[in-house]
C-alpha cells in the first residue's frame, strides 16, 4: 500500500511537525557524525521552500537522570542545522509549555524551529518512549500537519511518532522515510534475482528472524561474524573458545536443514588465543582448535563469499564478518564491503550499524545504492515485521 509522502501535502501557511532522527553522537557539545542531520535536509527544505513552518522533534540518546539532560541537549544539533541550511534556526529548550507555544506562534512561513530532546519527557515516567497518550495529543496540538522522517525509530511506538500520528487527520512520510520503505521494501518483497543476503554480527538470536524470513526469498544467505560458530556447533565442528549461543544450537540445526545449499558459511577462520589485537593468531580450516577463538573469516572464505556475490542483482548486508574494530581481524569485513562496492549493476543495501561504519571507512558509501539510517528498524523490516512508525503513516 503506497504511503502519503510530504510532497503530497499542501504545506503553505501550515505549521508542519516533522519527526526527524537527530540521534547523533555528541561529545562535549561537538557532533561526531552528522549523516542523520544531512539525511533530513531534503524534507526540511521541501517544507520551508513551499511556505510551511518546520517544527522539528527528535530524541537524542537515553535520558535516565537529570545529569543526562545536561549532556544530551539538542541545542548543538540545532546550531549545526542552522549552518547546513544557511539560515537561522530557533532552538527552544523545552518539550512543552508557554515558551514553546509562544515560539511556535511567532513563526513565519519558511521558519525552522527545533524543540528540546523528546526523551527529556522520559524522566517523569517514560512519557515519550512509553507513548503517553496525553503527551502525543499535546504535541499534535502544536501543528497542522505531521511528517514522519525518522526511520531510525520506526520500529518503536513512541509519543513523538505513533502518538502524534494517532491525533492527526493525516500523517505523511518524509523523503528519507520514503527512500527506506522503497529500498528495504523492494529487497524483501520484490528483489531482483540473484538475491544475496550477507548477515554478520555477534548473535544468531539477533538475526534468526531475518534468516527465517529470507530463506524462501534469497538465493544465497552468507553468514559471518560471531554467529557463525553457533552454526559450526550445530554442524558438529569444534569451536574452541569462540562465541557460541548454546541455547540456539538446535535452532541453527533447523535453519541449516531448511536453507540447504542457500546457506554459505565460512570455510576458514582467523583464530587467536585471546580477544586481543596483539594476541598470537593464525588461520585454520574447519575445526577451531582448543584454546583458540575465531575473530575473523579467512582468505578462502573471503574468496568463497566474493564468488557467491558475483552476478548478484540485489544484496542486503547487515553486520560485520569479524571483530573489525581490531586491525588484525578487519580484513573479512573490508573485503566483503569492497566486493559490494564493485557490484555496479546490483541494488546494494546496507542495514545500518557496524556495516555502515565499515562502508564509510572503506570509502565505498557513495557506491552503495542505499545505506539505511536505522539499524534496529532495518533488521525488523528485513524480518518482515510491521513497523509501528510506518503503519501510523496515512495511505494514499
């Protein structure tokens, strides 16, 4: 079902509430990576260039104490947004009340206002993340229209997305949300074949839903990272001191049976005596010797994975192939990323998190068709789950 998009709305003279995802890394008031702010610009610009008033809501981090509020104000983000837009942005250090209402009442068409971190409302009984009905209704009362452009929180039912939407006649998706729905939706529902999924990361339990949902749809599912060794254990291979989820071994057996030759596991691994970049390490095939733990895939696995990717028309990648933050165990992740960047006639989609960091470090981000802004949200989308933040957007 096609969703209503911001460009379907008449925003002129309207107060447009926009839920953005400005959950960026901030240290001592300095923004570490502004990708999420930049990703929201097309929607913000559309609203102000078409005569609307843009009122932005976002969360930032988790607020558990009064102390967190000092470190996690959205003020530095509002200041950075002003630089990116080349125009003044009003910041209101409140999430409700007279100061906020007055500032909104004074806005002219084309103005931009950022209100304080929505999770400041979590200190008093988790009103934001618990989707407090009164708070959702109050925030909705501040605007005429609602645009949800925060895919990163689409898998959560919060007052600032689902709460506002349920009190509005119409909710539209922003351009970033539209892009996420299009690329991830096409990959899951309508992929061009051959369709290859690459799944890494530490835990099988995080990815079981994705693997199960993709078995009937994908042509190959490449598995790397720490979750590999639960599959190794399920196949009766010895895994030494490697990461394993013993309570998921039976489930891994079931997946191996169901997936058959669609499942591609590493054939060799870089192993070390301890979880340390400087520990003695070597590459072994098959069984992992006692006293060693696997920390990356080996050369033969890299070749096998590259071979599997050849000719692919759709590729989804979520999760690293090893402990890529340590230089001795980064090669698997980087080689897979590089192979992905070379697939020029495929739709390549990276599902947030560590894989995104690897793509940026490798300098292949501009060669990837779509890099998702939501790690958890993209995983749940790939699992085939309905995301509350997307479900709350009006259909066309």
